[in-house]
């Protein structure tokens, strides 16, 4: 690398002299001056790039369509009751399930078969509930998946066929009809005589892919809406205001307003009247910075702990260890000696040994961890890992820190 030592006084003196005499500055002086200016500009840009990289905040960014739901654009729950036939002797016992027998009789009568007064003993039929989700803007004739679940004491729905079952919405209207071969995600195999049974998954629940056909549409005039309401999947006032600000920059000032931490109301501009779908297409891809409260979610049943990046703690010292007390009893036999009197007897005595140990998985000398004020999630996890804390113990430590008032986060236990 070539090093240049630049004398600024000589450069400016030569330049002034050339200007006074009307002559051009020497080539060497001009060349050095140009190189100096280029190097200065390069280092200025380089320094600016470093400053930008270190001062830019690392905020989470998401599209609006990923963090909100639009009012009116939603699924609808459907439910029905039907029969599954074709089972290999694994259906409901009609003597134990009167509703299955009544449904079977009603089905046969609709087919012109009179079974009144006769005793039905089939084992190949099962009563089931059928559920599905009707997507928004589903049109007549489109197909949806349905889930089938046994209601009685059927042991297995493998190989069964769902008979035509009407599915109702919350208003009591029929929106779909389901029918088809059931697919089961599990199985049950074994021998009743040997008493050995192997079960994988839940053989009494399955689904019919594209088994439901939409018969009625949900009327919803999206393009005629005078305003749009957006509901945040994770309500937060800061995120809601960020969404409103971004939308106002796109469609016009003052049109989007925050009504509460979970709702943004957008008045449809005149340019989008009777064309709300175009408005949704223009705003749902906008990028916003999201923010959430500091929260720790603990699932005590599985020992799972999830902590947000905004979790902060005050200065605190944490110690973790397990005190183990071991008591061992040993049987000791005491026999009379050679010169013992005739009345002496053999005695069995119990000797107890008590041992106390302080154990832990952390390294020696690292039983105590000090966490400074404002410690981040990374510092918290590193400090607790230094103690060799297991997930179960970590739950207790976090709850204890919270009780001490040093944990600046909400703990949610599931």
C-alpha cells in the first residue's frame, strides 16, 4: 500500500501562487490534491456506513396481512350428525347406543325399508359427529375437508364410509353436505385372547378430504363497505399506531385511526368506493414495525419456556442447588461370644448412616450468578445456564425472581 504524506499548506500556497500569476498549478500538486479529496470522501462514506450499521434499530417488521384480520373476512363453523357404515365389526353396539339404533332405523325407512319391531344386531354402523370450517367467500359447489369423530362405543372407523350428512351453521341453515370414504391417521391391532393390543393415534377419529360440498354461500358485500375494521392477532397499542401511520401515508392522512389496542378503523377513501378489494390489495403488503409486551410463557406440564426479547431484569443474584439427604440402613448381626452366659442370644441390630450432599449440574464455584440491571434475554439465559439449570428448575427461578420484583415481564402459566 502506498502512503501519502500531504502538506496542506504547500498545496494551498501553490494554488494561490498559480492564481495570482495566472499560471496553472503543477501537475504533482493537483494530482496530490485530487488523491487527498478522493481518500477523504472514501473514508467519510466508510465511516458513515459503519455509523448507520451500528445505530440502526433491529426492530421486527411484518406485513399488515400477517398480523391483522379484516372484519367480515372469516371462516364459519359447520357441524352435523351422521352415520358411518362398512366397519369391520368395530362399530357401535346397538344395545348400548339407542341413538345409533334410532338413526339407523330412520335411515332405512327413508330408503323404504321397514324395520319397526325387529331387533337390529349389526356391528358395522357407528354414529358420528361431522365438523368443518367454511372458508370466507366459498362458492356453491366448492369442496371442503370434513372431520369425523365417533360418538358411541365404536372401536375403529377404519374402512368406514360416511353417509350423506347435512352440515349446519350457527343460524341453523344447511351450508354443506358431506359424504365419502374416511381416512384414519391411526390404527388399533391386537388379540383379545392374548390381551395384547397396540394402538397408534386415535382410530375413532378421521377426516374426509374434499368430502363436503358447499350448498349455500355466506352473503357478504365486501366492496360496499363504508369502512374497514382490522383486528390485531396480538393486540398492542404501539403496533396498532404503527399500522395506522403506515396506512395513512399510503391512502391519505387521517383515514386510519386506532380505536383500541386491538382495532384499527379505516374509512374507505373516495377513490376506492365500491372497490374495497383494491384497497385491501394496496395496504395488506405494507411493512410495519411490530412491538409486544415483555412476556414469559411457561408450560409446566411439558417444561417448555418461551421468553420474548423485551424481557429485562434488575440486578439480582441467583443461586441454584439440590440438597440430597441419603439415609442407609444396614442390618448388623451380633452373636454371643465364646464365654458368654447361657442366657445370651443372637441379636439383629439396625445401623443407620446419614449422608448429606449438595449437588448441581453447574461447574464448581459457579453456584451463584449475578445478573446486572437491565440484563437482556441473552444475559438471563447465559447466567442461568452457568448454573446448569434444568428447564424444571428454571420455571421456579423465574417465578421467584418475579416474586422478588426484579423481573420486568409478565409470566403466563399454561
